[in-house]
């Protein structure tokens, strides 16, 4: 162990050690960012969004406002029924009468697509027919 390390340890132990007595490995100071205890607060979110927007603009991009692409998406519910539970014709008739929009085949299961307001109605009609969904 070098003598400098031993001397530094002794100075630290006696309380006489100062930052100026330590050799600095580099002359350039690097900025450090200290995050607050709650990284999810609105203040931090707004600051981060502002910084990100600045970076995007600086590099030729732009960032859309919140909800700008919401018109492209629709809320849908999905019910998964194992293929062994019912035949395609029986299940299709049952769920379409209950208010479902579509039924898709995925090899091992049927995926029933319904609007959110029809989910409970479709689940109830499946239960009356004795069909237990794997997930809803």
C-alpha cells in the first residue's frame, strides 16, 4: 500500500483531513444531478418532459401533446375461451347475440372482442351456457 494512502487514512481518522490535501484525479468538474425522493411528482415529470421536448426540437423532431393520437385507438375488452369448451358456431352465435363485436381463433383458444359496456353481458351469457372463460 502506498504511503500516501496510509497518511490520508491517518489524517481522516484524526479529523485533520481536508479536501485540498487530496490529489484531484481530473481538473474538469462534472455536473451531477441529484433526484428528489419522489421521482414521480408532477414537478419532476414536467421538468423531464420539458427537457425531452427541448432535446427533440434541438435535433429536428417534435413531440405531440397529450392525447394527440387518442383518436386512433378504441377501448375493447377481450375474453379468452378454451377451444374445448364450445364449438365455433355455438360460441359465435352466443357471443354475438350478447353484444360482442368479433371472435378470433388463436389455435388453442377463442378470443372474443367486445366493447367495455358489453363485457358483463357476454360473460353472463357464457356462464348461462355452461362455458367458463379462461380469462376476461
